[in-house]
């Protein structure tokens, strides 16, 4: 690792110990992800419990809750503690709950949602604060279907000061057509497209992070096409080529994972075909990213 990476990693591994009284929190890695136990999400939560979950969320960015028995209403009630729920664009004759998205793959699937590094919905003017995926059916093969999550604060902090300074003034276009490459979006789909700063500050902590992702970002506004491609390739390559930036969550039945969409990327690994995997995702509205 180079000097910039070492310095960024050291800041994370030397942070003060955390104190929790209501829940137990065990880190998945020193830089991202934690398993939370001692809490039943099917019940209403106290202010003290919520304060500790919020603290763990802002510290670890991805929280894993095991052995939860949740109805869709329980799932949505837990998500509403953090904000209003996001409603999917659906046609008028679609009677599914617009606040709950099915995440399903089976032997008939030709593609799987999220099977590449991305941050959900960054083509929206106000991307989501976070998502909660409740998986009831991991692949019956007994393994596979893990999801990886990457810390985009650290991806930014490990860059050289010169590169960080250069990125700080740039903006990029995020286009909702990118995930549809090779496919035809529904005729009534209103394609979102937005310009966001390349480096934004987390709205709750003020900490900077790198806010471009291969799932939606097409180009950097202030650069030529050639320069933009070269720089985005470099930035997109940070997460896949530096494993220490990410954690890998292994799903068991009835696991809920709550991730902070404002400072992470994730990748749902499709390594279990032709087996099925099923869960439901609820997302929470966010705010416009700012530099
Ligand atoms: C997604 O939200 O991209 C899907 C995540 C997953 O299926 O693990």
C-alpha cells in the first residue's frame, strides 16, 4: 500500500472504541460493515435503541441484522425511523406495493439486479439515503449470492492530496439509461438524469467521499471525452482493485442489511445460477448530494 492509503486506513483503525448499551455491534472489517445483535426489528424501537443504531450506521455504513422475522409492515416501520420511503415508478395497472421492491433471481433470470458495482439511484436528483434488503431465501445450494459493499469515504481519502484537490471542483453526469444497456426500458419509464459533484460531503457527518459509480456515471462535465473516460476508469477501478475498501456479506435466511447509499457502493454477486434467491428491498428518501 502507498503512503496515502496507509494514512487513510490508519485513521479508521485508530478511532476511539464504541460504547453500546442496547445493542451489540461486531465489525465485519475495520473499514466497513458490522453485525448488530440484541435487537428484534419486528418490535417498535425505543429512542435509545434507535440512537445506537444510528451511531453504528454512521460509523460502519452497512449493518447486518440476523434472524429477523419481519412482515412487510415491520420492514417498512423499521425503515421509516430513518425517513420517508421511496416509491417505485410503476404503471397504473401494477398493484404491487410501490414501497417494496422484490429482489428475485431464479433459473429463468437472464440478468440480476445489482450484479455490478453501483450506488442505487444516483441518476435521481435526490438519491436514496439508504436501503434495507430483507432476504428470506438465499440460494438453496448453501452458499453464493453474497453482496459486497465498499467504503467510498476511504476510496477518496486514500487518493493523493493533489488528486483530491483536482476532483474537488468537478461534477459528473449520472444517467438512468446506463443500467438498461442492452435492454429496452418500459415505454412509460421516465429516465432520470442528474449532475452531481464528484466529491460530496456526507449530509450527517460532513465527511467527504467519492461520488461516482460505474452503474450510473457517464462523464465528467469539465473534461474532454478522452480525459473524462481515463479519469472515470481510474476512479471506477479503485473499488474492484483494492479489496480492503470492501466487506462481503453472506446472507442467511431472514437477514436484513441496512446500507448507507450516501457513502457506499455495492455489488450483488450472481454466482448461484440456476438456484433461486429472493428478498424484498425498501429504500429511504435522501437529499441532493452537495460538495
Ligand atoms: C441491489 O440493491 O443492488 C441488490 C442487492 C442484492 O441483491 O444483494
